[in-house]
């Protein structure tokens, strides 16, 4: 397990949600180069108790690889809450760059994005990374349905974060409210930042930085610079 081969990492350039340049690439990653993990929270604009969540793994060279668990919408489908609990969407794992997965949300969908570094040792981060890769391979072998309550972005991420804090996240009712998942992570001591939660949350919103550095070749480093 010292090397991991990731295929079809998504790195699209978006003009609109439906107009974009498709780019994918492969990357061989040395496990010891996986150093950090960040928790990304994207609240739904009209339903802040619901949110999309992602994990971003930082490599020794400054590159970030994001894992995003999503409902796979076919051409004729649009996301609806009722359908999301009725086995109407397949579950998919997107492995991509922050340039793709963050800018799609900040610049195209115009929604708030919060990025929280997680307190974890490199060994814990590497265990979570291997668990994410194993889950991607599992879905490729045996497709599953997305479910807003029981098989969504946050329930899958909780399974990965359990590699860092075994047994403390599973079964907590708050994982059913992904919009509160950052507060949940704070209460458990998972967030690296110190201080009152509201202060940390305000400092963790990256929309302005993402807009400023959208064209920066070192986008991931730029949005993490102290502001």
C-alpha cells in the first residue's frame, strides 16, 4: 500500500454549470506524501441544516486531492429531496482537484464554501485516505443508491473520519444534519483551529479567496494563505 494509483481525477474548467472544458488526469501517489486532511462544508442556500461535505487530502508537494460523494444525476434528472430518499439516484464518488470542486461551487453555483483543517497525525490521514480509495473501488465494483439520510456525502465522510477518531462520530444524530457537521467536528476537537466556533467559521469561509485566486496555478496554496 505504499503507492496508490488514482485514475480519472477530475479537473474541469467551468464557464457555467453546463458549459465547461472536461479534463481528467491520472496520478500515482506515495502514501507517505499524504500529509493533511481538510473538511469542506457547502451549506444549501435555502436549507442551511442541509449541506454538501467533502474531504481534501494535502500532499507533500502542495497538491490537494478532493473526495466528493454525490448523487449521480442523469441527463433528464434534477435533484429533488423526495427522490433523494427513494433510490432514484445512484451514488457516485468524484475524485478531483480543488480548482474544479471548489470553484464550481464558489464561482458557478455562487454558494458559500467553508474549509476546515482537521487535527490529525500523518498516519491517521493516510488511514483515512486509504479508506477513501477503498470506498471508491467498492462503489466501482458494486454500485449503490444515494440516500439523503443513510448514504450521503456526510455519512460516507463520517466513516472516513472514524479512522481519525474511532467510534466517536458514528451514531450521533447530528450527522443527519450536515449543515451542523462543522460544529459537530468542533465539539469533538477535530478542527485544527483554536478559538470560539463562530470566529473559526467566519475565518474558514473561502469564497473571497477562491474568487481572488481562481486563475492562480497554485490555487490550493493561495486560498490557504493567512488572511
